[in-house]
C-alpha cells in the first residue's frame, strides 16, 4: 500500500507548524504556498518602517524543510478544493489549475485585508500582510519625506508629512510608534528644507480604545505612550472615504499622501472552496478537533478557522495557528498509524504583547499586566526566541541593539524593481485571488 | 558675498568621495542622485545571488551626509546641463526640469549597460548596475528553480536550469562562481523533483580569456577554478541574439530562461549634456586636472570620464572614482579659498581583485599576483574595510562567516512588490534616461 498523502495549503505559522510536526509520520506531505518564504509576521511592521531587511524576517520554506525528506514544497497558488474528489487545484508559474489529490488536507491559508466593502481604498491605503506589501509601504513612507524636501512651498510640507494609520490594533499601534521614532530620531538632521520631527502621525479607529484585545489598563498605557510620542489618536471615528488626497474621518478631511491600512482582515476563500458554514467574518466553522463537519480528513487552522473556547472566539494570532498546526498533525498522525486520537483542541494562551515606540511595550498574560521597558525586554526576548533560523536571530538581535543605541535603521532604501510582464501578471493575479498565506 | 554653490551629480563612489572631501569648504554643496541610497557596487553580485540583503550594501545618502551641514541631498534625475547659464536641470517626483544653478559642477553619473546596439536584449537579459536590478535578477534566478521543480517533464528540466552569463569580466566571473556555489551547496536537498546541482552555468565572452584586465596567469587560475566549479567557459564567442527562449552564441542556440548581462557598459549622457568631446565609448575626455576643456568650473569623474595615464586609459573601478572625487574636491577648494591648485591628478593603483566561488579569489597589484584562499581573505578584509557604515560592516561580516560555514544565504527571497502607477512611471522614466549613478 502506498503512503497516504497530506496536503498543507499555506506556509505561515499554522501550515509550517503542521508540516514540522508531521516530519516522522509515514506519509507523503505536500506543502503549497504562493511565496517562496515563510514570513515572521509579527515583525513585518519593522520591515515597513525600515528597521529590518526583508531577508531578516523571511526564510525560504524549502530551506526550513530541506531535511524533512517526506515533504515536498510547491510554489503555487491554490484556486479551489474538490472535497468529493479529494483534490486541490493549484496554479503555478507554468500551468493553471493542476489537480493535486490528498488523503488528508490542512488549510492554513491565513487572511488578507478587508476594506469593509471599499476595495477602492486599497490603491491609496496599502495593507501590511506580506513582505511585498511591507516593501511597498517602506517605499511610500520614505518617498513622502523626499517629496516634502523637494517641495519649495512650505505650506505644503505639513500635508506631505501627514501619515495616517487606519486601525489601532497591534499592527497600527506598532507602526505608529515606529514612524514616530523614525521621524524624531532616525531622520533627524538629514533634511535641509523640512524638519521630519514636524510630521503629523494620526492613528484612527472606530473602537473606543487602542489595542482592543488587551486589558483596559494596558490600552490606556499604550495610548498615553503614543501621545507622548506625538501620535494623534482618534478613537470612535469611522473612515468615510480614502482617495489620492487623503482620508475623510468622521466628516473631516485629513490631507495625506501616506495612508496605511491595518484595520480589517478578510479570511481566505477557503470557506467558499469547501462550500461549508462560515462565521460572519467568513471564517470556516470547525469542530473541536479542528476538522470540518462531515469531513474528518479536512482540518482548517489559524486565521482561516473560527472556533470558540470558553464561549469566546480564539484570536487571530500566531500562537493559535501554531498550536492548531501541531494539533492537526497529531490528529492525522493518529489516524495514519492507528493510534488513539488526541483529546479535543485546547488553546493555551501564552499572552500577548505590543511594542509602542522605542523601549516600551505592553504585555499581558493570565497572571501579568505589564507596560514599559521590562515588557519591551520580554517582547524582544520572546520574538528572538521564535525567530527560528539561528542566523536570522543573531542578525535581528544585532540590528536591534544598533538601532536602539544609534537610532539608525538597517534597511532605509527606496528600491523599486522593474517588474517584467510575466511578474506583473503574477502580481495582479495575486491581488485578486487570495490563498497561500 | 554669498557662498559659492557646488553641484555634484551622482552619489556613487566618485560623487560621495567628492562631497565628503568638501565637508569643511565654505560653500553650499548640493548632491543629486536618482536613488535615495549609495550602493557598494562591488558586492551587488552578492545581492543578485541572495547572499546579502539590499540593506547590507546600500546606505541612505542622506544618512551618510547627515552631519555635513553645508550639504543638501536631492533625490531627483538630472536631465541636462546648461554650461553657459551654469545650471543643471532636475526632475523629481513632483516637478520636471527644475533648474539648479552652480558655480562649480562635478559630474559623477556613472555608467549603465550597453547592449552594443541591441537594446531589445535587455528585456531578456537584465544587467547588474543597481539594487533594483540585483533584486530583479535574484527573483529571476530563484524562480528558475521553482519553475523547474513545478515541471513534470524531466526533459525540460535541463533547459530551465541553464544559466547564461554574458561577459567574463569581474562581474560575470563573480556571478558565475556565486551561482555555482548556490546550486551545489545552498540549494542542496531542497528540491524533490530536480537536482539543483545538475544546473548548467555558461559564461560567454568575445574576449580570449576571462578577467581581461588581470594578468594572464590570474585569468588562467580563475578559468581553472570556474571549470572546477562546473562552469562552462566559452571564450572568443560572440552573442548573436537573445530572446525569451535563450541565447544564440556563435551560431549555436543555448536554451535558457535565465540570461544575465554583465558585458558592455555605456556611459551616462553627460557628454551629450555638455556637448563636449567624448571617447569612442562615449566618455567625456577630460584634462589632467579632471576639468572639461574651456570649463575650469566643470569636473567629470569616475566612469563618466575618459583619462589616460602612462598612455593607458584609467579603468572603470571604484578606486579611480574615489581618488578623482577627492581630487576634484581639492581642486575646487583651492579655487574657493584662493590656495594654490593641486598638481595634476595621478591615479594610485591599489590593485584589483575578483572572487571565484567560495574561498577563492585572484588578486593583483603592482608587486603581487596571488590566487587562492589567501587572496580571498584579502578580498574579504578590503571589502569590509571599504563598506563604510559600521553596522553594515558587522552584519556583512557575520553573514559571510555564516554563509561560509553553513552554505546558507541571507536573503533568498522572491519578493515582487506591487508597483503603483506613479512608481511604475518613475521606473519607466528611469530605464530610458540615464543619470544619477
């Protein structure tokens, strides 16, 4: 009898954790992702704000799984699933909709941005979900200062140096803090016509407080810190409109060339592929063992899935995805080797953290609420620990020390590669179809 | 009386050396470049072959000159010079052909690629002159392996894994060596369908030997080393044609999706701007004090200039550009402060080096011909020394040690940023007009 085939879609935290946990299972594992690299998403904002290089938080998936002989990595875009025929459809650089059969399927396809029905905002307010997006935002951010420096009319400087972040969740707060440090420290004395420190940074959210998933005292500490960094925090305000000239918030126009979207997340189309029940946000409703009802061979994990624990939906964080990936691997392994299945999935919350500017973070776990420098040290230690590949860890560590001491950043480049026709098509496909991670 | 104005066009080795040497001169200095960063060109091939990140060899020009209060940096594209009115024309993100007047002008606009009258080759055989170009080549190179792995028909694998380098000068030789190590070491055991080590690497040149500027014994050593690394070296062969399917060399078609151009260099249009005499290659003929005849206020330096010393033209290397930049600064300073002018420019040749694969380089100076590991150590030491910004130096050093020991590279990413309309236009402009560096 030939070995069973396990297909994993997505090389993010969930898919990769599943693949690694399956390394000793007698099966043929196929991991499909539409990029060649795994991204350490929690540090994406540091690439967008030019602290780190893309190479410091992205590692080739093939490299990570090189010694796992039972696993094949495919660079391709999943376009659908046929759960009756048990196959996924994949388009790669060469061919469209090639079918790949499976005995077990793990969907870990992550999220993309939701503009809440206003997809036309995307052109003016890019989101931060991939390395390509982070590089795009970095170019945009750095070009704003160049545009302002080139502008002879000082009355236009303020508009050109207005940065608006939509969404006061962890990504929005971390971006706002990083931009504040960029303008006040890194870019200091580099311009002759403008003063980067005069830049206006606005953080907008409909929610009544920043960092809604955190405890109120930590939201308050983060808010206070943001204000000390000079960030204008506008809460309870909805975004009416975004265009080339800026944003309209609660009826008021803020002129800005640099609006960044960190607000809504839209799940991947996995629910549509499977034609199964989803929650209001479009995430696949799964059972306590992470499988889809009536399809014990299909697990859905991470941000793609909707699961409640103690009456509350699990948050869309890396820890949930990783723990679910490992659980899904254990479940499938038990079926293959005929072992008793694991008990139902239970998320162990190790806590959450968010950085605000330089040397300040908020941290909460079941027992601790902490804000300030010690929380920031804990944040740095935990992120370095999870950064995986040891060369990345060393290089990020050194970069942080350097940046902390000198204010200088590692990758403050405006690089716009020429996009060849074939690549351009690939990119356009990517922005309309959501899969991979 | 107001201070004299010195305009420097180009932030490469020449322009930057001039700007730095002018830091204490009582003048207003304006440095114009079309990118926001200085690139350490000798290591560009390491970005193209994914050893280093763009951020490790590129530093923001503003950052380098931040504390030089007499200097303003402008991100813009010079489109022409009016030497009678003493002004340059600059287009930036906002406006076109803004005129900037000067009292002294230093043109250090570097080179771009020459396809010897076959500009249609560029689409299929990108060249290596900028970080954007290096990232484009990196994407292309890494995608070739992905395409081959996705291809079910093994008879097509060889064509997809054929890499052709046109030009056996230092860049071509270094690229060929780096690709050979990539396929045999870095990518080992990462693919399941293809064996990267089976890749075919072809180095083509019309010249009778590799590394023509080096002594024949070193060319021979480099050639021998390339062959040991599995590189097919084809000398005395001219390129007839390049298209989407590959290249025709001396009548024979080599099927390849990955052709890289490192052959000809075309000088910037500085000669046309100035309407002065140029050499056959289009470089501005300058006098022994680096000025243009009849225009003692205009210096042309680096690859843009043509100057003979001891009956031989000076080579297009960083050392010449840097020494000329410093000389031009000294000359202009002497005029401004009324000091005696320096004696005529004399190039001091510190020697040349080229790396071939891993732990092997060739090195020549007036007294020494050396090839092998010791030459490679010298190469590494010299390049680290010149890498300038100290954080870059540390991070490149650690990356090299890591890569040397493990074979792993630092930035093996395929990242294709979405190019917004405004950026796309900027890029298209850039590929038709040559200036900056």
